[in-house]
């Protein structure tokens, strides 16, 4: 298949392109820059010039492809709501082109979007979506285009890492350096799930190839690492004191990370592994 990938030069996209090419697919990658175009061509992909705000470029890429993996998202959390609304518009624009075609559309969400009672890890088929969470716009848009006949699948991401980037933990590192302490909230037993970027890229390929309309998959290897353990590891690595903060001081210390720092985000991928044969490592 010829696959249109948004976010093709990003952290996950750069790992995904080789997976798709090795699987025998062609890749059409979205990029806004000449540098990005050169990187895509060097990787063996074709180039679609445009941005996620340019809806015509998204429609053109989707129209020229047999399937779409939508990875692009603006991670400037100072504009989280705006970024989420832009993502809604992007999904709607891509979906317009795919209505009635059965061509798969894989969109991106986050495991932090749903909760389970009694601190149980969120499952793919369970949990309650936090509708007021900005990123809920992505799943709302996916359901809206699915209702119009688009073959839509959702991949929820945890903290995705390699040796260069670590999801929200990257911001914790910068914050610890800035504040001079590595902090967690309360007893720090709230958990963050995680997976390596190479395993996440593999999951996107499997979600595309085995597309089941309406399916939700969790790109989770570790169900949940306690935030206290993360803070202690950063403290050792940065040689900084580790401190516990009361919940009423979390927002002042963590800034936008206060949205996540005190929350238990544990998530399971048992059904994803079973249904797709995915084995993260």
C-alpha cells in the first residue's frame, strides 16, 4: 500500500518509515521544510509538502494514498487546547477524503485520556474517557469520521522513549535542572506507562495492516512506572535532591506538567498484544 504519514519526520515517524518500507509499503510523508523533504527522500519516502494546519495538503496526501497514519501533533503544551482543536480539524479533513473507501486511517491519542476505577490500569475496551481533556478532541474526531464510514483505528501513546527523548520525562529533566530539585507529588505512587519508540513504530504498522474499524490499541510496554521512582532516577543522574510536594503546590512547581504529575496513568496493552501479535521490547 501507499501510506500517507503525517509527522513523518518526527520522533515516531522517523522510526515508522523504515518499518513501513521494510513491510513492502510505499510512504508519502508530510513535511513543512526542505530539510524535512531531504530527510524523507534519504529514507526512501516520497514527499508531500504542507502542514497539519493546511487542510488542503492533508486532503491531497490522503487522496493520493491507500491508507493514512496521522502522527503529527504540536506538543507546545502552552497551547494544548489550540493544538488539540487543530488535530480535530486535521482528522476531519483527512476523513472527508476517505469516506466510503475502506482505506484505513490510524490516528493518535494518549493513554492519559481515560481512567479506570480503583487504580486499575486502563484497558483498550474499558475505562472512561475524560471528555474535558484537550486530547479528547482527537478521539471525538475519530469517532465522528468513523460514523461517516471511515475505517478508523486509534493508537493511544504512553511515554515514548529512546536514549534521546522520553516523552513527558524529557520535560521533567529540564524542570529538575531549572528548579534544582527532582520532585514528585504526594507519595509518588502514581504511575506513568512507557514504551520504546521502535516498538511503538511496529505497533502503528500492525494497526494499519490489520485495521479493525473502531479498534483502540495501547502502545504500552511497561504498565506504569511510579513517578517517585522516576524522580529518584533523575535525582541520581543529575545529582539533585529528591523532594515530595503537596498536591496544592504541584501546579506552581510543574507548570503544564501539573496536568499529569499527580495523576495515575497506568495502562494495559494485553488486548493489543493479543489482537495484533505485538511483542514490545
